[in-house]
C-alpha cells in the first residue's frame, strides 16, 4: 500500500511537467492527489488481502463520502483603527 501511495505521488510530481519545479505535487492539486492516493491504496489493500474486495463504484463512493472537503469562510481584513 505504501508503494501504491508513493507511485501516485511520483506520478503527480510537478517535476514531471517542468524539471525546475518541486518534486512534490502542488498544494493546489491536493484534493485530486489525495483522491488518487486513496484509490490506489484501496486497490492495493484489496490485492494483498487486507481489505475486502468491493466494486469500483463502491471504492469511489467510499472515497467521496470519507474524503475531507475543504470549506473555508472568507475573511475580510479590517483595520481596527478604521471607523
């Protein structure tokens, strides 16, 4: 499972697009990268027998229902000295 995760990170590395960029994936792509890691890990767990075999749709549904979705409140900076 660790190898499956490492392969996904490697495939998503920015350096694949441009050698001058970071070895790690961009944080702007973190949701997609996390999803791919979850999927690859799930498949590897099934193949090694540590997780029950479920359908592709069940894997996707499980990831969608459990993955953290960011939801930030927009803050407007206000100078406390302004009235």
